[in-house]
C-alpha cells in the first residue's frame, strides 16, 4: 500500500476531499447510536478519520501497514498509527474499514481477527465498491475500481457472506453512493441510450443492487 499513500492524486492529497469524506464517515458511526464510542479504524491511511473521530470526542485508534502513510499521519494530523493489531487492545465499540476490504488477500480471516477486538454487540462498518452495479456493467474492463491493488470485488450478497462467515450478524446496507441514468429512454439517444440500456440490464440481473455504486454496510458482533 506504500505506493498508494505516496501518490499525489486527490484521494490522498486534497484536504477538502478528505474533510468531506471523513464527515460522511462520522455521520455513519453516529447513526449507530453508540455514545462516545471506543473506535478502531483498520487501514487508516494517513489518519484523517482517526483525527476527526478524536476531535469528535471519541476514543479512536488506527492501524495502518504502510510506513509512508504512518509518517504522513504523524506529520499532517498529529496521529500515531499502529502497524498491527497486537498493539491496540480489545473491547472496541466500533471497527471501521473504509475502502479497505477489497485490498485484503484474506478478507474473512482479517474480519475474524478484527472481531476478536470487538466487544459483544459491537459494530463493524465496511465501505467498498459494488460489483453488481450498473456502472460496473457499463464500464466493463474500464471500471474505475479495477485497480492493481484490489484483490477482491464484492456484491452486497457476497459481502454479507464474508461477514457472516466471520461470525457477524445483522448485515445491512446503510448507505453509500447511488446513481441512476441521467435520462429516460424516450429522451435518450446515442451514448445516453446505451447508458440507459446498461442500467436496465443491471436492474434485470440485480434488482436490489444495481443503483448502488459504493456500499456502506454494517454488521454486529453477537
């Protein structure tokens, strides 16, 4: 992951992009109804979410494997991240994984390891792209989430299966980015009609999932 966190693209370099993203993440955790949660952010990148969670008054720590990201977290956000799980303790109320699970070579094993750090009744929050989206179907091999460091791609049902096999319950899609074609078939022509037709194909294949581009999902420890 070092190359990712050394890059200068907007995903890691634009502070306004980071600010908007972490505020959206805070809203997701607030909605869980946990008062001042003890929170573990797994795959923390450069620590922007951990910093925002601490500023919110939460007891937040982060784990990140990339040495360059750990350095940037310290320099840009005054956050000391941990290089592995062994240093963070247990009994967390919430564990978050923002755009992380698709990078893991063993997602089920990692979630099982994380679950050992979660208190009974605690929450896991996952964000990842949806393979069963009309956008993926339309883009085909040019889908923006086909990246060299992505090991797996998930649909809502396959994500639920991974979390369930790791011992978590009550899987729900609680939000994320959704989109629909910009025009009706009557108004569409040329590329717009192709977009509409791809959307209809996706709806036929995945009626509940086609409009979800990026999934935000939660699951609970028994």
